[in-house]
DNA sequence: CTAGGTCCTAGAGTCGGGTCTAGATCAACA
DNA sequence: TGTTGATCTAGACCCGACTCTAGGACCTAG
C-alpha cells in the first residue's frame, strides 16, 4: 500500500519535482514519512488530498492559502469557523470567475458568429481592419 | 478626443507601465501615435480594444496569442478563416475552464455544506483531522 | 561487478506578466 | 522662475509556481 514518489507523480499528474516542492512548501495534509533509506512513502489518502489540492490550485487558490487551510486542519478542533470562512471565500471567488468567463464567452460567441456570417456571405473583406478606420471594431 | 496615457490607464484599469509594456509587445490593434513632443495619444477605439484585450487576457489568452490575432487583423483581408479558428480555439478553452471551475464548485459546495452541518450540530470535533487517521478526508 | 533506474538534497534557473527605477524632458501654475 | 506633475526611454527587478541541475546514494538485473 506504500507508494513511491514516482508512482504518486504518475497517478497525480504532478511531477516528482513538484511533489518535493509542495512538501517543502508545507502543502501536504500529513507529513510525508520516509523509509529508513530516506525515500519518501505516500499512501492513497495523499493522492486524495493531492486531487483536491490540484483542484484548488487550478481554480486559483494560491499556495500560501492552501497552506493556511491545511495548517488550520492540522491544528485540530476549534478553528472550524475559520476553515469554513476560507472555503466560502474561495467559493465566492470561483463563482466570480465563472461569471466573468461566461461574460467573455458571450462576447466570443458574438465574434465567432459575426465571422461566420460574413465569411458565409463572402463579405469577409468588410470586416474590421485596423488600417481602415471606418470599419467598426465590434466585428474584428 | 485625444487621450493621454494617464487617462487611458485610469479608464482601462491598466497601469501606465502596462500600457507601455503592451505597446512594446505589439498588442495594440493600431499603432500608438505620438504628439510632436513624443507623448502617446490614444483614442476611444483604443479603449474599446483594451477592454476586449483585457477580457481575452483574464480568460487565459496569452500575450503571444493576442499578438497573433491582432497581427492577422492588421494584415487585412484574406486570413479570416485563421482568425475564426483562433477565436474558436479560445472559445473551446474558455468553455473547458468553465466546466472545470463548475466541477470544483460542486466539490466546494459539498465541503461547505458538511462544515455547516457539523458546526450546527456541535460535532465539529469529529471532522477530519490529519493526525487522526480514522477520520475521513472527504470532510476535511 | 557494473550499468541502469529511481531516489535524495540544495540550490540555481525559467517563464509569464508585469512593475519599478533612473535620469531626462516638458507644460502649467504661483 | 522655479517647482510640481505627467510623461519619456532603457533596462533592471519581482513574483508565483514550478523545473532543472549537480553530485551522490541505493537497488536490482544481467
């Protein structure tokens, strides 16, 4: 049931380097144990945590904030309201990102549609061109 | 109708430094003109482009790709299919980001709900704690 | 016994996207 | 007239998050 750093790298999608780096940065929920020869050993639960951790990262939680979260968890009982607040803040943040991306997407769809229309009608040459100030940017 | 770099900075939300940097990087749709004394002058359409540009950036389009896009537009007629392809690729990318964030959000909502429940019941001390291997990580 | 593969540490390097500094110019106001 | 404030350039610096290197240890297979 013990996993080497290489196996964890493969299964988590993180590089061996990144795993060591995360450890230095205090991003592991439980301290990484070692074999007598100094090699790291991991377990399934480390993979579970890394999966969560990766989600937090890719949704924009910085390494310091992740560290703060696991430090709270490590301290044990008593700080649950802080952990909850931290999670809620990130949740808000993720929701805001989604709204912003959705907005961008609307703009993009408009642009794509305009291009498609004009190309379909062979009017491509009437699209916006920076060197023709009379064309409108809204169809660039 | 002419705008100084300071005004553009204020209205676009970008710093004057960033505006000069973007110019060096070739990210302006039309080349930035100068007053006889060397100062840059901008116009409303630059602000419009910057608004789009900022959306592209914040949705993850890299500066090189933005440059590629405006270079295509600058070349004028003939490459509309490429521009369209570039936009579509980014659109796909944005859609993927939204899906991923949505997934993260689902996980976060679960976690938040679990914390709320447990706190409400005063069972906070039974939540996952890395030093108690018998607690489950799914409620960390 | 040795060659290959995995692992270790400390620390340097990279990359994207800015941000800041130094030293100069210029316009407007008191 | 002289100070303030905005601007200019070239280039140095910063930050986050890795990524890689050098130099060494250890294990297993041939």
